[in-house]
C-alpha cells in the first residue's frame, strides 16, 4: 500500500454535506497512473516505483510497453514513490494504480505539496503586501519600496531585505487538509480547501 500518491490538479468546486453546509474542495485526478519503472535494492540501492500520469489524449488506449521508451511524449508527470521491498513482487511495469492501492481514506488528514503559480517579476506591493503610498494629492510615492538602507553600518542593505523580484513558482506544503470525498470509480480525490498550483500542475498527497 502506498502512503503517498500524486496527481494533477483539476480545479475547485463545492460539496454539500448532510447538514446542508457547503465545503469548498480541490479536485485531484489520479485516474491514469501507471508503473513505468521499478527500482530495486539490488540494482539501484533503494526500492521505489516510478509512476507516470498519462496524458489525456491516450486515456482510452490500453497500456503499451513502448510508452516507457518515450515517457515525455505519453506521460504528463513522472515521479518516484518509495515502497517496501516485499511489496515490489505485487506490481509490474504497466500496472495501473488506483485508489484501492493507496493507504488514504475518507476523512483522513493529509498534507499536500505543489508548486505555486509563477507570477514573474513583481514589485513589493504584490510580492510582499506593502501598502504603498498615497495615490493622489501630488504624491510621488505610490508603489515603490522606499528606503532600503539603515542609519548604522553606512547605509548597508542587509541580506533578506524584502525587495522586488521573482514571485511565486515555489514549492509549498499545506498540512492539515482533510479528504472530503473519494471517487474510486472516476479516480478523483476531493481535498478540503485550496491547493497551491495552477490547473494540470503536479500535486503530491501524503499522510
């Protein structure tokens, strides 16, 4: 049984529970995960499974072993997940991973890891939440960071100063999210709340 699984983020929706409350959820697709490579202790020094998430255009086709020769063409994401050595005998290349092979159930608390949206080069107002200056009455101080030096140390700019730069596109882990619903037939996970990343981005779920 795998304690970690990955899939692609489909988007957000909402679910009505029994008492009538509405819960916002993020939909994660793990329907088309296949074993593309098996790592063993004897050959590689560790035991793991390399899983590939199939691209949408090949969803309805049966698995072909030749797909493993050109993985970037047929698989959207590839990732290794560690597994016990004694469980490697149960799987082979081309084996499809479903929710029944994962040790994640409904109402279980999980942590989700993904890369946030890349926003490019941004100023301090958008990147760090600076308030900025007044926008009228002849002010020339609008969205600039202001003074960055100090009185001591001859106006030295210390490392770690919040300044303009690349915003987003960083790995973020959110803990304490709950699995609201499991769609074993469709292969979807419904996670409570928002998950970082854009649509079709790689999302790793672990207990």
